[in-house]
């Protein structure tokens, strides 16, 4: 009984957080801003950063790129598997008071793939090129916020996406160090 009550409290807190962030969608400029952040978080921002890192690092950057691509692939496999097995509906699909601010890339909510990849790329690229952290960290936070503001994810989706992204990034860095490949 205590476990059921704790679960209900967590779900209630999750919904309250989602409602709080989604309320910002009522402001047109904020809604437009977070739509653009979300669209850039689809990959454009990260592709540009990878190109900047390549220009700054030169040909020797190919090793880092291999590990980044592997990390992205592992992250994608994990979040797609979780989405297919948890089948958690998106907040706007369940609660009529939550507005959808953007079309989702897939059907299910848990976990946030945008947040997963933003965290993973920020950690790995930040490890490779700390000089880019000033740009990546704020953008990563904005991507995570955008998912809730746009009514596409609950806070727990974003939190778990961030934890998975950080874990995958840690594995990428540890793997490269173990194989004595400098990132």
C-alpha cells in the first residue's frame, strides 16, 4: 500500500511539474523560442558543433567522432527500446489541459531522447573540447526545458533521459580511456 501511495505522489508531482512548464506555452514568444530550441536539438545544433570541433581539431578528430557516433547509437537503442516497452503516452495525449507546442518525432514519452542526446553530447564533447562548454551546457538545459514546455514530456522523462545520457557519455569516455584512445 505504501508503494502504491508513493507511486501516486510521484505521478502527481510529475503532472504538476508538467503543467507548470507547459503553462509558459501561453506566451507566444516563449513558445516560439522553445520550438526553435527543440528543432535545433533534433540534431542541427549538434552537427554544427561537431563541425566546429572538427575544424578546431583537424584530421585527428576522426577517433573522437567514432566514439561520439557510437555513443549516439547506444543512446538511440536504449531510448527506443524503453519507449517501445514502457509505452508511456505523452502528456498532451493524456491530459486535455496540456497543450502540444510541437509535433513529436515519435509516439511515446518515456524517456526524452532529445535530453538524452543533449546531455550525452555535452558531456563527451565537453570532455574533448572544454572550450565549447559555455555554449553546450545552456543549450542542453534549454533542450530539456523545451520538452516540458512543449507538452511532449513529463519531468521524469527528461530526468531519466538526462541520466541515461550521462551514463552513456561516461561509458564512452571510460571506453576510450581503457582502449588508450585520447578523446
